């Protein structure tokens, strides 16, 4: 089985390595380029913990600040792994989506002990600050990076689609899914999607993907990379018959 990975390159390369362990080939064709914003470390005065909803947020924060003493609460395991790799010692993962992260924060922290800093991108899924405001938490959202969309489908991806050299496409966000569908139409390869499986991190992603016709659309049991890898494994087994 050969799959197309549309994630930004840093995350895509790690995912490709995990897929190789399952004997699954991949083609990396990033549809988003991560661009850091600003050159000043975030103000951490009065902050009791850091909130990360993506590994890109972790990496952007780590470039600007040497602070590693604050506890970290991450939306998922991949983001938590990025935080540990960046040098944070106290890291907890919600192993889910934004609502799961909010629930974890409510059980671990108290509003009176200080604000929470959310290191985020310019475009975010869900409203973490609103989810926590009802429990009395003050969340400072600091935009540290922007994900710039590709203007055209990478040539290698367009060629592989046209030649029928792929079995599935992996999608991690509604924004990247919408970008892919739009660029596939622009490149004239949308009909090729009818032969492919769309493997999605969440139902929100799948809703966007279904704007095109696919062989099948499947959603991971949980919104995290291990669950998506399991979905890929099941799809590979089904392809083998």
C-alpha cells in the first residue's frame, strides 16, 4: 500500500517513518508551510501552565523562549511528544481534541493559580479559551505561527494521482482537506480520487473530504496519530483482501 501524506514536512517525515514500520510506503506532499511569526518571547508573568494544540505551536514557542519549567498540557500524544523533545519535563496529553484538553485542564489546574498561555497558530480548530472561560480560567492566546496553504498540488503528488500510483490519502485537518480537494480539481486529477481511500483524523475532516468522490472515506476511532495509523493498517489489510 502507498499513501499520500499532506501534512507539513516536519510532521510528515515522522509519520512516514511510523508507516515504514508497518511496511507501508508513503509520498510526502505538504499542502501547508509553517511560518514562524514574531521574534519576541511570550510574556509568561502570571502564567501557571502552557497549552499546546499542535506540535507546530510547541516548536514555535521553543524557538522564542528558553522557559521549560512550566507544566505543559497538550491536545494529543504527538504534541506531547514534541513538547518533551523540546525539553519540557512536566507534560500531560489529553489524547484527543480541544474539548478533551479543556477537560484535562479543569481536572488538573485551579483558575486562582494564574493564567494559561495557549501557544497557537493563526488558524485554530475550536475555541479553547471559550471552553475554559466558563470554569473561571483566563487563557492568553498568543499567535506564534501561520500555516500558509500551497497554491498548487505538488508535482509529485499530481503525477502519482494521475498514474494511479497511490491507494490512500491521509488527512489531519479540515483546512488541509479543503486545500487538497481544491488543488486536485485545479490540477485536473479529481477523477483519480474515486480509486482512493480517504483516511481522516476526525469526522470534521471527513465532512470536508466528502466534497469529492472517493473509493471510501474512513475516520479514526480517536483524533490522534496512533488511531490514524491503526486506520491505515486496517485499510492496507482490506486492500490485500
